[in-house]
């Protein structure tokens, strides 16, 4: 017959096992777990009883109340000094015996409190004073789900969820400027945190697209260029972060709006909100347009924007003439590029590259070009694949409407040899355009600042994967804006938690979610026991508290 066995482990915990006697020896059937606290012991004993009891066996009704079996944690063994090899019987812990009890509920309250602490430290509680919105943010961090299912996530963390109508009203207040202006106040709190913990002298900007499973377009959800190559209605989301990826501003645009038309409205909104005079904006080549650069420069803002490699022949004409088409790995060329068309600011008859000056070169921007052997190998691999695809289309082996390096003429489709040779000539080059003079920021600093764009890309990945930013259940513009406000706030909490612990928000949730407090019925009374917290998790909690 199986029975429940308690054994002290080497770490001092009490192991609960299910065992049986076979041929005069004890055989372990199952190791239920190890308990460090009375709560854990009660939970493990309840699980062990479920394994041992035969639910198909009937019981006689004798009219007697069942008596809870009382058990105790096993303390450290007391070994007399004269004993060398024998272990004295285990003694009960100072806390005394506890009933095995009946587990009536468990919760990950520790997880909720930890994330709520980070939320509070960012000033959101002071700015909003809305506990329901805080609960929505924490639930989004732990398990992104629909509004109807959020109650289950909050209940698992020991929080009594608000009613569905209250949750909807809270999201209505979070929609935007109307109904309380939650996004404005959250943006103010984020800016204050960024100023306190670092600076906003350099900000990063990028956009992404979020699609909808909808059949028809409306005023906001429209079919446009999709980064995921989808043909569904979508919206364009612009995100401005500091140099470490902490969110500062978010904007929502129509799905068919070009990327380059989103940066100026977001920057102007950010600048007006915080009354900033000047800072540096870093963006990728998708934001590059003469109008954007002029607008940023007119607003007394500095910019670093990725440059299209097709501009290289004009900018590097002097280099090609005097040094040929060879470059050294890591070589950097600091020169100028025309704002529009072409000009004589870069005279190819002069061997030295011009040093950009805003007063001297009013028709040009500063351009920094860098060459990398690693990039050259990657670019050539891509060009080889594109050439092979073009040849297959020309030969009729593959159907494609407009592949690169295929030109249509009277004789039909032919390979564009000139375009292919031009692309190979520029392989390995990467350009950056800026209005920062060399005495303010060196070429290597310009390149390094641009490479910080991975922080905003990481924030987008966190939003789209960890926080499930795609508004699957939103239809109207207010609902979509409210959803983005919620995701924006959750991203700020996730970024802060990650910076404090050097772990992703998913890892933090996974480690703390299993630390569950237990409510146990013992001798007719309900008692709640805190979970045992291992040393590693104690360090994690301390880091989250900042």
C-alpha cells in the first residue's frame, strides 16, 4: 500500500514523496516536491494525498467529522558530539506542526506587486491615479489577451478584476486627448523619467505596420506598403525613443501613409509638448526626403539619417577619380552631398574632400560614407542571388513582374548589365547624411549614433511579440488609440524592468509567476502563506525595486 513519506534534503528542505513497501524495502513511487515553508508543505501534502487516495473506493458514512492529519517541517538533524556515523532522529521545526490542510487558492501576487512597483516608480500612478489602468498594463505584461479575458489574468495574480464595463470606460479615458488625456500625461511621465535617468539630447525614430483581419478599409485602416508583405488593411505606427530604447512618443497614421511623412509630425508634437529647442534625431533611410531634412533643419533640430547607396557616385566622385574603386576595410570618407540635384560644392578636380560648413555649403548636407568588407561580402551575395533570379526570369524559367536588373525593350526582357555593374561597384558602402558639423560630432560618432537604431527596433519587437501590440480586437479609431496607449505604457514598464535586471520581460514573468502564495484551510480557518523565494529570485526582486 502506498503512503506519504517526508524526508529532510541536503539543503534543509522537507521533501514529500509517495512510497510503498516492496519485499521489505521502501520504494519511491513519486517525488512530489520539496517544501521550505508551511504553505509549500501544505500544498505538497495535498498533492500527495490526491496521488495516494483511491477515488473509486467508497467510504462508510459514520457521521464523524474527518480530522486533519497534523504534520511538521523537518528541521536540521541534531547530532550528538560523541556520534560519528549515526544521525539522530529529526526534530520538528521551531514553528511547530501544521495541518496538511486544504488548498483553497493560489496566486502570483508577488509578480503583480513587482511589476506594479516598476509602474509606480515611473510616475504613472501619480500622473493618472487610476488603479484599473495600472491593472490593465500589468496584465498586458504578464499575458496579453482580450479585454474579456483580462479578469482571469488578474485573478491569477490575486487581484479582484474590475467589471467589463469599467475596463471599457478606462480604455476610453486612455484613447487620447479626449476623456482625460492619458497619453499626454504618460508621455510627460516618460519624458521626466528619461531626463532623470539619462538625457534626450539624441532620440531614435522608426515606424512599423500593424495589420487587421478586416475585409474593408476605413478612414484609418488602409492597405499600404507592409513590412510583413501583407495585403490586409493596416495602420502605421511611429515610435520615438531615447538612445537606450525607452519610449518617449507614439503616433498612429493611416495605413497607406508613407514612412517619410510620419517623422515630422511626431517630432513636432514631441518638441511642442516638452518645449524643446534642439536635439538630435536618428532615423533610417526610409525617412529620407529633401522636405523632411529641410523641415528638421528649419526647426533647429539636428539629424542623422541613413543614406541611399545610389547617392554614392555623386558624393564619392572625387574619391573614384583620385583613388579608384578600391576601399580599405573600415575606411570612412567625410564629404558633402547636394540637398537637391547636383552642385559644385564637391569639386572632383580637388583631391581633398570638402569639410562641410553650413554657411559655406548652403546647398549641401554633410555626408559620411563607410566601407565594410563584411558588408561587401553580404551585398555581393545578395547581388548574385538577384542576378540569378533576373536571368531565370529572362529565360522564362521563373515568372516575376518586375525583378531587379531586368529591363524591357523591343527585343524583350534583357539583363541590365550597366545597373548590375554599378551596384557591384558600390557594394560594401553605407552612407549617412547629417547637419552636424565635424567639430560637433566626428564621423565615427555619427556612425555609432546611427547604429543605436537597434534599440528602437528592439522596442518594436518587444511591442509586437511580448506585448502583442497588434490590435486584433479593436475596430474604431478611439479603440485603436486606446490600445496603443496601453501598449506604450507597458513598453515603458518592460524597458525599465529589463534595464534594471538585464533580463527580458518574458524571463522576468516566467521566473516570478511560479512563486505563488497559497491560501489554505486549516482547522476551519483560512490562512495565506507567502511563497519561498530562492536567492536568485530575491536578487531579481531587489533589482526590480531599483
